[in-house]
């Protein structure tokens, strides 16, 4: 938290405690005050779940009426930046998601699959265009791990991640590989782990492995239309199974 001597909050380079009524702030519009408070929240001067100063304090600091402050807080609440609790105060609900642990905690398995549907077809196209014979050997080895998991959901989940990471490596695109590493980290989050027991039945594992085998063979033979169709069919099947297991 940013403070000055005496602990006053900073906003736009000026301590809120230094804003006195009658110092030119009278007449500041609701939107202008809202913009300043919004900026303070987005810049982290008020942290997630932190309580804002009382309406009276805000009114004095900005040199406006409490009615204006109430209107300002209404606007911020509509923007999902704060929530107002009767008898308790106004709390910041905006959360700056800046690290992998946080994004993993707020990403559902279905949201993750939606992102995979968006990027993996292009990953397959790049793999067919760029994969070396060594890349294809690594992909085949990852496929073998999937097929040898014996229906164990934990083993299959690890092998499945390795297979798709090998596919990302086949793309020979460093940014694509980095993006897929982030997706794989989300897959290791507790939300995904809690789905495994319901989703990864022995029958589904066998079905997914059949799709993996067909995908590998299409990539190895450089058959782009078949490979793209297969990855889409695979991911849409996973999506349907997630909805059924939810």
C-alpha cells in the first residue's frame, strides 16, 4: 500500500488526506471522482478485499458531497470493482490476476478446453509443416506412454499432458510451446484433478487413446486435413465428456 507520512493513501500523486474541502475540489463531477477511484483500484492502491475509506472520509478527501460519493460507489459496483455491504462498508472486488497460480485458480476445466479448441488445430498445422523425424519419434513415445497407462486415470493424465506437450514441441514455435506450458500448468490445478476420477473412466481412456493414435498417424503422414479434423473431434469430445461429468 502506498502511504505518505501519517499513513494517508496516495492517489494520482497526491495524498487523499491532503485533499481538503474548499480547495478547488467542490464541483468535481461524479464521473471524475469515479475515474480517480477506479484508477487507484486498478493500480493496486486498494488491494483485493480491502475496505475503502468511509463515505464521509471520501467526501471530505475529494471535496464533494456524500451523495456524490454514493453515486461514485454505485458506478464502481456496476463495473464489478467494489461491493457494498450494509453496516460494514465498501470492499474492493477487483483482483489483478498476474501470476500462474492465480489464473489457474480461476480457470475452470471447461474454460481450459475452450482455449485448447482455439489453439490446438493451429498447433497441429504447424507440427505437420515443421516437425522433424526426431520430433515425431518423441510424439510416438508420448503416445506409447498414453497407451500403456493401463486405464489408470493419474498415469493417463500425466501421459496425456506429455503427448500434447510433445505435439506443441513439434510445432517448432517457441511462443506456441510456451503457451501450451501455461495450459498444462492449469491442468495440474486442483480443479482439474478433482475432475479426473469422474472424467477419466477406462472406456474414455481407451477412446481418447484411439483418437491420439489416429492423430499421430495423420501428423506422421503429413495429412493436414485429417489431423486438424481429428484434433477438433478429440477436443470437442473432451468438452462433451466434461459437461456430462460436471
